[in-house]
C-alpha cells in the first residue's frame, strides 16, 4: 500500500514531522509512506489559481494516487494550523483529491493534550462536502509531551505508545482495504494519439512520422552522443555508457512522452521479428496513432484507456499478459507512468519481458512448484489484467504495434 | 466607542465584508467602527526568532486601543478560513492584544446555515490560553447572504436588522461590563506571557 504523510506544520522544527518520519521508518514493512511538506503553499484565496503553486500540484498529484493519507497535525490556539487549513481549502475548492480518500489523523504536541481539540476540528473539516474524505473512526493517536517522547535517533521511547500506534496503523490498513471499493475513479478524458499538443520538450520542426526523425532531430537539437558526459540523477555516464546500460536491460523498454509521441526504444540492435513487442527503428518519433495504425478502433480505445488511466492518476501502472502458445513464454507488458517533478503525468515507460525464466528461477531457488488452479500460462488477455477497474478492458498495449502479437 | 472589525476573509467578493461595511454605516451614531483587512499577512510559520510582521503589529495596536472587536467570519469546510486562523495565530505569538478584549462574532454564508459551525470553532479558538478574549454569547448568523443586501449595501429584511440592532446594543453593554472585569485580567496576562511551550512539563 502507498500512503502519503501530510506534515501539518510549516515550522522548521516540528514533532509532527518527527512522528511521521518515525512511522515511515518503523512500519516500512506495512506500507510505503511518502512525506509531503506544506511550507511553500500560499494562503488560500478564492481569487487565485491553485496550479500556480508547485507544492500544491505535488500534494494534489500524490494524494490523488495514494491509497490513503496520514495527516499529522499540531495544535495552535485549540485548532489545526492555518497552513494546514490553507492546504485543505485549496484542495476542496476547484479540485477535490480527498474525495472518498481514506485518511488517518495523528498529532503531536508539547502539552499533555496531544492535539485533542485540533484533531476533533480536523475530523469535521475532513467531512465537509468539498473535502469528503473517509476519516478512520476512533484510533486517535495523540502524542503528548512530544519533547520527551523521542530518543536521539528519532524513535518513540515508550513501548506502550509504539504498540498503540501500531494498532492504530494496522486498523488504518484494514480500513483502507474496506473503504477502497468506495473510491470514485477519475473520469478518463479522450487521448490525442496524433501528438497535436506539443510539450516543452517536443521538437515540432520534424514530423513525428518522418522515418529519419532521429537523425533530423539530433541535428536540430545538437543532441550529444558517443563519449560526451551526461549528468544524471544521480551519477555521470557517457551517452555510450547509457546505451550499454539500457541495451543490457533484460526487458524491451519503450519511452512515450505525455504528448503520446514514441521517442525511444532500447532494442534497435535486435531483429524486430524476435521481439516480444515488435519495434523497428523508423518508429522512433512516431505518433502513437501511427505506431498503432493497424489496430481496429476498439483496440485503439484500449490504448486510450491505458494512457488515460495513467494520466489521471487512477493507476500508476497497467499490467497485462499477452497470450502466447509457447509454454515457455509469459509475455508480460507493464505500462508504468512516469512523472514530472510536481508528480504530474510525463509519459509511459513500457516494459515488455518474458516473465517465465524469472518464474522458473524463483521456483527452482525456493524449491516450490506451481500447483495449477484456474490460471495457466496461456491465460486469456481479458481476464489477466491485474487491474481492478471495470469498464474498458486494459488489454491493449499502449505503445507497441498490433504486429507484435 | 471605538470598535475594530476584522474582515475574516481574503476574497475580493465577500458578503462578510459587506455585512461589516453595513454595520459601520448603520451604527455610526452608536460606535466608531473601523474595518481591518488581514489578507496581506504572511503565512504563520512559528519563526524561532518570534518576530511578528509589522503589519500584524499595526493591527495589534489598533486592537489594543479599541474598546471592542468584531470578527466577521465566512465558513470554509465547516470551519473558519485559514486566513483568519493565520491572523489569530500571529496575534497570539508573543503578543496578546486580544486578551480580555470584548469580541462579537458575525458570519454570513450563501446557504442556510450562516457559518454556524465556523462560529463555534472560532469561539473555541478565542478561548485558547494565548488569546483568551471575552466573547459575547449571542450569535449573529446571516444566511442566504447573496440575497440579504439591496443595491446600496443595506440589509433588506427588517427582522434581521432588528436582531442585529439588539445584539449590537447588547455588545455595547458587554464592552462596558467587560471593562469592569479587571480582577483576573492581570493574572491572565501574566499567564499568557509566561506561557512557554518549550518549558512545559
């Protein structure tokens, strides 16, 4: 499970931040917790645009995709901080990422009240119509006398407190499982597969379907190659080294940006007919509509569904198994959303690989075996989609051509 | 009688501001009401150096000199707006202009409830140890506020006007009575000043 931890204090020093950091570390086996700061969020004003704030966009995107949110609130003047209230006002006015989102409240305070009143206020705020979160009932975790509560490693000292916190978190995990069917998926907007909405990185001077797109764009942009060093996050490699690195990946990787333009694949050295998802060098740069031009309209809809569901944050990946008559092949396609720094959709990282050798290796190493059941290697693509969404079936591969299957 | 009226919103269009503007004119023979805006106050971030922005100090001085304070609050998400919480956070950060100050709460809302829940929360906030204002018990809730004023900014409904008149008359009395409640005043002030979160045990 993926949770977001909202630090309800904008102060440099905060025991609520420490509390969330402790939860992230102590209970990392139970869930993944990403902490978000609110110190750069401007004061809510109806007349301003929420998207002008990077931090708000980040919070919006992360909360939208999270399975649940843990809010840690201090108490100021018997209520929550103005900074936290401001965030909640922004995210309940034009946009409503908390709608039907499971939320848990924790709080740390200097005094022995441990934010009791602030938590009661926060509950009321979270159930206001514009917010509409599902707040975990009961399980109030109040950390009083916070100054003495942590040791020098940031761990909570009192064992009873840790046990109670763990119980509350276990209850939240269960609650998220129970409440998540009530989630309202975001609507999926129509996708422009013809690349008519250039993004800042698009090179518009060359037609995407130009077979010499790579060479022409390389010239136009003075793209570096060979032994030129590139600074990455985090490391330094030459372009040759990056190529070696990507070519050696035991997957077929494809990059499509958020303008639905197919920019790159890592297996240009391979005979296209031996690939699990066939690609040819002329396809680099193509519109996704061109990549898929042989698909029937219904399958095109599926392509749009995959991209749309990654773009709007309903899912972070879509995974599907492509039927193959050869029992030694489990043709797995994984469409992983990529994100800009503010958490918004940046495109698809498509991973295509044969899962069978990995599975065999695992079974051999652990001495286990598959006992059968209703799933087999040749599972129908429609039922194999691991996604829980109903409606359109996410079976099409978003970036590979029809010829690949 | 000098009254400071805090506009509890930063929205350019606000029926809460409109209500306070109406009161300023309507009660001009009874009190000198001055509207104070809070929209330009920076976001409170509990600075370690305890430095309060000049704008806040100016507002604090006005409050100190005034006989009473009116706070007009909208309701956002069942509570008072962040911008008003923010102003109150600064106005209780090492300075105590609201301590013992007579306060009347008004609230306007587009819907039926007239900011009732925000007003309750505001009462709790005003009772916090570093604020400790004296809040008038009467509630003034203006519901359906978009329809409540005529084109000159006057309240239309006679019963509403009568209710506001009565509550404001009570508030003027309340200001006078509160002025006599001096016994605990000095003690509370000392308590607020000595209220140090760092040394709490």
